[in-house]
């Protein structure tokens, strides 16, 4: 801009420049806010073994069925975590269904007709509700692997379905770190490497050596929040 231009014109350009700089700062801040959003937990298939028949015991301890003197066979695990939205806000009173195969790789489900041992002391399915701060936990056993269709083996995994009004329902699966079958699982390989890491959990022995302890945090998509 030439200094020979009228003063009013120079002032106009200065105002426009100041407005543009402010807009740039606003847009940059907005983008940073977007970037600070947590990655959503990846969706995965429900699979054929979602519980369809009611059962008396669906509490958060899958290792024991009320009225049974014995507990389920296998390595006991404790899964804990927190359910939040993409902005990190806790999702209170979310309903979580968890279901899985037993330690032999068998589902207690009418569609699982494989000749694999049924563990009559394993609950197999539980329902949990998050607390006011979004936290949850449950006890189970480490599930065994099983053939998906005779051509490939599914690694140990636990199914999750999470629902709360105002949020998009999530169906996903949690995996165990260190399992060689993870690298060959066709469902897990559908996800990016970053998404896979969100579903694979490290488990460590607890101090009392009663169970393996793992943390699986879940991020739901809250309706009305722009994730673009």
C-alpha cells in the first residue's frame, strides 16, 4: 500500500488487516480445540453371539454364578475404565453390556454349536452401569481363542455395547496385548494402527495376585458435538 494514498484509505486497510489477524487467531484456536478432542473408540461388529436369552445373573462378576458353589475356569481378569465423550467429559450412568467366550473359546449361546467344553460356572454376559464420574469395572476370565470360519482364528477378546441417551451407541471389542493372533485377526486388521491401539489393552498382575488388571477407556460420540 502506497503512503501517498489518502489517510482514510490507509486506516481502512489497517482495520481490515487487524480484523484478518484476529480471525486467524480465532480460527487457529478453534482448530486447536478440535485437535484436543479425544479419539472415538472404534466401532466393531457385534458378531453372532450377542445374548438373546435372559439369564438370572447378569452382574459385574462373570466368574461366578449365584447359587453355584464353584467359579469359572481360567485366568481371572479385572477390567476397569472410564467412559467419556470426545471432549473428555464423563458419561454418567451409561449402560454397558459385556459378553465373551469362556476360557475354552466357547460362547454360552444357542448359535455356538461347536463341540467345545461349556463352563457351567461361567456367567458369560454381564451388564454394568458407569458411576457419576463415568467409571466402571467388572471381573471375568481371559477368553480363549476360537476359529472364526475354519480358516482363521479369533484372538481372545471381550465384546462391549455401550449406550446412553444423547450419545451414539457403541459396539466394539477389547483385545489383549501380546497375543500373536492379534496380528492376523481380520476384524482387527480392518482398523488403522492407531485405532487398533485403542482396543488392545495391557494386563498386569495385581498386588495380591488375585487377577490380571487392565484398563479399557471408552470414548463415545456425543450427539451435537462436531467431530469434523
